[in-house]
């Protein structure tokens, strides 16, 4: 999914994904849409014109992401 290569999303994300961040939606398709629509990179996401420091935490099983957690906070303005 890095660099917005979503053609392999189905290979890496389980159909039974458990999404722990309700703001991203409940399904794997909700998460995929969020990633595509919000310019997500390694550690930053833009949502509603706000920059967030953004980190994903995954649980893997059988080579796929089966659980997804996020940790994010607003990036403060530079002085």
C-alpha cells in the first residue's frame, strides 16, 4: 500500500479485518477508501486540511493484516 499502490490490498488485508479505529470505518473497504482519499504516507495523513502524525499498528495472521489500530495526533504549527 506504500506509495498508493492499492492493487495488492486484497493480498495483504484479510477479508475478516477487525478495524479498531471507528473513525476510519468498520470494514476493510472503508479503510481502503480512507487510505486512498487522505494522502496517507508512512507517518503523516491529511484529513480535513489538518496534518496528523499517524502510526499504524497491525496484528498479522497467515501473512495478512487481521487487526488494525491507529495512533494519531495533530501536528503542531511550526514556530
